[in-house]
C-alpha cells in the first residue's frame, strides 16, 4: 500500500514538472518565432 502511494506521488510530481517544462518551452518557442517574424518583415 505504501509503495503504491509513494509511486503515485512520484509520478504526480514528474507529471507536473513535465507540464511546467513544456509550458516554458512553448514560451521560448513563441519568443523565437516573434523574433524571426519581426526580422523577416523588417527587410
């Protein structure tokens, strides 16, 4: 029983960390796309 609870907690924390990393990467990707769009439209 305790091992099952510990595994659930570990997977839950891992899931939250994965979602956080994906959201941070989406922000970085958006910034890069906006930068390239501005460079292309400026020419």
